[in-house]
C-alpha cells in the first residue's frame, strides 16, 4: 500500500464541497459580525436590555440572549415584516 496523501495528481486542500448547512452557518456568522461593526445599537429605537441581562426587541416583543442574536433577528423575516407593516400604518 502506498502513501495516499502525497500521491501524484492529488490536489492539496481537495476536501470536498461545503454542505449547504455549513455554508448557511458561515454566511450567518459573517452577517452578524458585519452588523455588529456597522450598526449602533444605542440608536436603535426597538433595542432594550432588560433586568435579566438579555436583550429585547420592543417592536416584535422577542427576547434574545446576546447582541449578535438580536442583530440577526433584525435582519430576519419577522422583524422586517413587522417593521414594514408598522411603517405602512403611518403613511
């Protein structure tokens, strides 16, 4: 049996294609980091830290364990939908 790692014609780093689930996790992490860098939570009118140390979205009435999770929520369907519906009420 020969050395399978260093055989002729093998590609370095050819570990296979990333699964769609892993790709989604990586994308979500990248967006969360970007949002933390660009969004100032102190100016967000719906952001509130409660007495338990968790974070709340006053618009959707949801509770989040950390800032990153809250920022991911603000990019999600529910928050976007409620925010759009609220904006349509005041047009």
